[in-house]
C-alpha cells in the first residue's frame, strides 16, 4: 500500500468509547485529565458520550450507542479522516453482541494509523505525550494512488 504523509493539527478530534463495565474507568480517567481533554474536540458513542458530558460539564458530540451502530459511525469518521485519536476501553471479559463492529472499528483505526489507547495506562501514555497538544505527522494510505492503480 502506497502511503502519504499528513499533518494532524494541534487541536485533536478525540473519540472516547467504553463498554459498560469500563465506563467508570473511562469517566474517572476523563475527569482526571479534564483540563487537557477540553482543549480538544470530543466525540463518543451514545451512552459514553452522554455520561462524559455529564461528568465533565463540557459538550461531547454523542453519536449512536455502540450496539446500535455507534462503533460503525466512528469507523466511518476515521476512514473520512475526521478522528485523530481513539480512546476505547473495550471489555476483555464480556462477549459483546456487536463484536464484529468493535473489530471493524479497531481495524479501521489501524488502517488509518490513528493513535489508540485501550486501557488507562495506554491512555496515560497518549495524553502525556507532547504530541497530544501539538501538530504531528503520520503516514496514511494514499487513496488517490490506490484508486488510480485499480482503474
Ligand atoms: O458499545 C460500545 C462500544 O463498542 C459503546 O457504546 P455506548 O457508549 O453507547 O455504551
């Protein structure tokens, strides 16, 4: 796959998602890092987003709830280049009815080279990186070249 370099802006579009058993961990983490997080654009799957909005007292763009299509919405936004960071505390102990959607979200995030954190410690690494608040360059698939080669 041909790649191209793009610059992610200093202000990030951060997607936050947590499965039900992980919601307390995510909301606690988000409250701890509120000052840093609120400088960025926050979005989330439906229930996570509404909980975070309540806890943080700032607007969080809440999509549809995950099992009803929210993971797929996030995946679509990532493919369109509209999400810069994914914080996704998925539950390693519970099978989910929408497991294919979860896998698809994580896959598409890898395809588009989005920084992903799936636990408190990895989220701490991400948020303490100087790149969290600064522009950074990354390689993504070069879709124009990909398409040209196939036509
Ligand atoms: O199920 C989810 C992610 O897979 C999260 O959805 P909610 O934020 O609506 O609970």
